[in-house]
C-alpha cells in the first residue's frame, strides 16, 4: 500500500511517499481503508520537531532521535472497514467509520489498523469522508475544552483564532451552549466567522480586543498567540482563561500571573475517547456542528499540504484525500 513516511525531522520535504506492507488486524482490531485524513497541528509539530528547548531531550527520547519512531504520521481518518479481527463485535466489514489513531500515527496511508475500543465510531450520516475527517480534530478538542469551562447560557466568550480548525468548531459549539460569542480573526476570515454564528467578530489587524473595555467570562486562545496580560485583564474577576497549545513554560507564566485572583486557567493535553467522538457525531447529525474545509490535497501532494499549513493562515481544516 502507499504511505507517507517522515524520513527525518525538518521541513515538509522530509515527507516521502513509499510502498509498505498492508497491515493485518489483530483479534481486537479493525482494518480501515482510509479515504480521507487531515493535516493537524500535531502532525506539523512532530514533523518539524517543534518542542520547547527545555523538553528537547525527553521529546527526542520519546518521539525518536533523528526521525519519528512512528514513521507514518497522521492521526485522523475517515474510511471504510475492510476487515475485522476474530473478537471484534462493534463493527462489520463495509461500515463507514471515522476516528483517530491517537498517539499511534499511521493515518497518512491507504490502510490502518485500529482497536475497536479506540476513538472510532460510525460516520455521521450527513457527511462525506472529507467532511468527517475535518470534523474530528477541532470538534473533539473544542468540545472537551468548552465542557471543562462549563459554558453557561448568556455568558460572554471570546475565541482568539476563530477561523482555524479549533476556532471554527469552538464558535459553533459555544453558540450551541447559549453563549454570546466574540470571534477574533484576520480581515479575510471575518465573514466566515460571522457565518458560523459569532455574535461579534473582531479583525485583530484593525482592533485590539483588550482596548474595548469589555470583560469576558471565558477567553479561549486556540492558537497560542494572544497576549497573556491582555487576556487576563479582559476577564471578569472569576473568569476562565483557556489555552489549547500552551507549553509547560507558558502554563507556569499564566498561572503565576493569576496568583491572588479568582481567575482560572484551563489548559493541558486532552485525550479523545469514543464517547467524545459519539457526541461530535450526534452534534453533526443535528446540524449543530459543521466542518470547515479550506483545501483538499491528494496523498501525493502531502508536501504541498504541509507547506500550506506551515504558513499559519488556513481556514478550518486541510484534508488529504486518499484515492
């Protein structure tokens, strides 16, 4: 089968398309014929080895010294089950499924094996394979964070980076939970964020959100680019500061800045499980959550796809269609 391997850490050019053996499912696994995958921030960080200097050595030991131990990157997939292990009960051959391989990688390929108990479930009935793959990363992360923040009807939330994969999902879900949503994005993406249901949209190139004098119950930095002091000063006394891409150093800096206040920091890593994926599927079936796709590339265009995501200006998701 065709697969993309990461030959070493570096620029997108380190990704190469090769022929590898088709995997065989174990007794508790399903073999998924992957039809669509997604280029996520996690894929970019692993490929480029984008980690804080203080974590360079442990990260190398965990991920791989000169290249990733798991050469085939990619964690998001949508496709069809081609074979099942002898003990599999939840799925059958022919099922259309979507999910994540979690930390195991392997989705940049024509086939992958996944445990039936992992974050995999039947695809939403109203989505294509490309749309289903685009729903997963931003949708599951947004849902987990907004649940942690315990978003209430009528609360004011500001979403910084509202046009990205996580931002577009967060806008839709925050509106579903009844919040008053303010999105922050660039000029080109204002209309997109409005179309997703944001009550207000701030073009950061024209206006600094912290200069408005508005206090928010929750501020969600989905891209890690908001000024920490400005965020903290724009929260109500019991406000919540959510940060989806914080390094340990950033977390310490934020928590120190919050000392002596009743404001709360919400960050850290999240684990996607089957239950969260089921919730995302249901929200999609209800029409609450719709995937946003910026561009679609073929598998042999993976270098171009990574180059585009590296620019940091994508709207929603970049999908890889595997044909």
